[in-house]
C-alpha cells in the first residue's frame, strides 16, 4: 500500500506578486554564453528559451501555455475534514514541442511547496496565474518529461475565479471555462486534452469520486480511505470532476450493457431516483439520433450535495462521464428536467468527445446540446419556456431576435469573455444548425454530424473544421453559407422560410433570453 505524507504549505505570498521558492531548489538556470549559443547553432539546434505563456486563445488570451503538450495527469489529493483543506500532488507527463529553458503551468490560489522535473528539484516562481518552472537542465524538443508539483489548497479561499464548490461534507468542482488551475496546476485549455488518473484520500464515512472508472479502494491508517479512478479517454481540464461527500453510488445498465453510475447524496437518494432512472432511455434516444455509440466507459449524474446559490450558481455542468447538477433541479417532474438532462448528455459527444479548439468555438458545444435537447423536448410534446411546442415555431421566434443578439453579443462564433455564455452561443448556435439542415436536408445534415464526431473523436476541433466537414460531406462548398451565419453582423435569410423576418435592432438591453454574465447552463433553451 502507498501512504501519503501531508504537506504543510510554506508561508509565501500567492497572488499579485512574483514569488521564488528557493528552499531545496537549484538557482535559476544561468543565461547561455555566446560560446554556448554558437555551439548550439553549429549543432543545428535552437537555443532553449522560456516557453510561451499563452496558447493564443481569442477569448482567454492568457490561458494555456505553449512549448509542450501534456500526455497525462496523475492527481493525488487528500481531504482533511477538520481543516477542510486539500493536500495534493500533481504529476504531469509532458512532451516538449520546442527547446525550453523554462516551462509554465496555469495555477491560481495553490500553495506550492515543491516542484520536481524528472525527479530533480526545480526552481519555480508564481507570477499572476502562471507557475514558471526552471529545470536543472534545459529541455530539448521532443523530450518526454515528468513534472511533479506538491501543493495545498483551500476550497473556500476567495479568488478572482474558482472551480471549487464547497459543500457541507466536502466539495465538488466546476472548472469550466478557465478555473481548473485553481484545483491543480495544469495546461488549462481544451486544446490540450490528456489522460487522467486520480487518487482521492478521505476520512472514512465519506467517499471520493472522480471521472472514469473506480480502479482501487485502499483502507489506510487513521480511519481513512483512498479511492482511485482512471479515465479511458483523454479529458480537457475544464471537464475534470473531483468530489468528496456523503455519497451513495447507484449502478444501473444502459443500452448495449453500458455501465451507468450515479453519485448521489445519501440523504437524497430516494427522492432523486425518478430523475436518475431517466438516463438509460435518454442514452438510447441519443445513440439512435446521432448514429454513434455512447463514446465513454460510463455515464451518470452527480447531484452535488449543495443548493447554496452562493456556491452553486448554475444548474448543471457536463464534467466528463459524471454530469454535475444542483440537486433541487432534479427533484422536478420529467417534463421540466428531461430536455436539460438531454442537453448535458449531448455534451458527451459535442464538447467532451470532440472538444473546442478555442473558446470561440463554444457554439459547437452549446448549439448542438440545445439543438438535440429541444428536439427531444418537442418529440414529447413538452412546451418550452415560451409555450411553443415545435422546433419550427421556436426557430421562427429565435430568428426574429437574431439581429438584436448579434448587436448585443456579437456573431455566433465570435464571443468575448463577457458574453461567452450568452444566448448567441446556445440558441444562436441552434439557429445556425437549423438553417444548415434546412439547406442540405435531414440525411446530409446527419451525415455531417456523424462524420464530424468520428473524425475528431478524442481530439479538439474548430469552427473551420466543422465547415470543412460540412463541405466535404455535402459535396458543395458551404463556407460562405456557414460563415455568414456564424460571423455575420446581420441574420441571413432562412432557407425554405422566405416569410421569416427579423425584428429591428433597438438600443435597449438584450432580450430576457440573453443573460449576460450568467453561467452558461442557466442560459440553455432546454431549461
């Protein structure tokens, strides 16, 4: 058995200043001399330099780091119920893509006590939301490197943004879009997906759960238990889920023997069962609709053991294989929750299996999730929030709002950080997909959807990638049509509906459907 040693965080400033932790670490690597530079040039190699501290995301330009890609994360976390602190070790296996004298990770609100690169102590520095790491020796392009960071975190700490959702008996996490690095140091961008393993040590009597499948349960001294999990598919950092609490795990079977597991607060298990029992039928409906088998090893719901609006300001989040929910939402009747449950399930395909290449591509996630969630609703005759009962009626209403939304929130595929989760990425995305389906027909549309999912499975994809697949499968250049819908400042004409009109733009704030600054899942049309 492995036993962990709790790490006491050093007393150093964390935010807003650059802090070098020198204890037990070597001095920062000296600059290359002119002779060394000439020698490197003669050897045909580039002189190592600090890795870029950005991946150039158009919405979050400071997010992510370049010069390497992460192949795997191993997270070893221990929760102390008395202090409510988390002690962690994050071990990253990375592959360099250029010569590096220094690399960086995203990190915020973490008390870093040690960093090792290939098992050798490395100098490190916290600057803003970056953890800069200088190894003893520079790294060369295509090196396979192990980076190990030891740290502690307080889930209740006040930060500019955070993924932690504290609960009475532990915590859950909500990393989307840019807060996974408040839980563990990482390359926090959906374009750098990686394999994940987890080990969560908790007091006996509560349970630790994470993405993927349970691989081991260890009884440890001090009346503690360690739960280990492994994901069979790569995960984007924004889709990681780690939770601790008084939970029951309810197992059931989905289509084709798919193992389903729900992680349910013990005191609410009976009351939540009617909602949880809906999942097998929903998985079957979606597999039939998309023509693609469910892509992961398991699926289930996590009704987080908190309804505190201060800690949990949204309805649900599609963390991979384990969708996070506010429990009270799931206590409602099926007609009120079913389409939103479908919305989150669709993210297993659009958002999780195929992740956005940049945050400007969010409409691919949310537009598809709302599209199929609304189809599911209308097939069952459930009126939507406007009292409408058909997709055509909803799209006509949405079409009328199109120019106002473009005025208030920008084009569908050109968001900024403030309006990222506005209705444009949801219903605006649905309207684009609906227009494309009206143009090419049902059969071609579904062939495009299947091809896109299969071609980019387990990877990230951009809006340009979707347009390219649409053109290839339809055997016609769709770039002009789709770019007008996705990037135009005015709403194009709707194929097959020449009578549809757009309401003129007014200088008033956006319609009530455009919830500027709200969390994305409260903006879903399927609620």
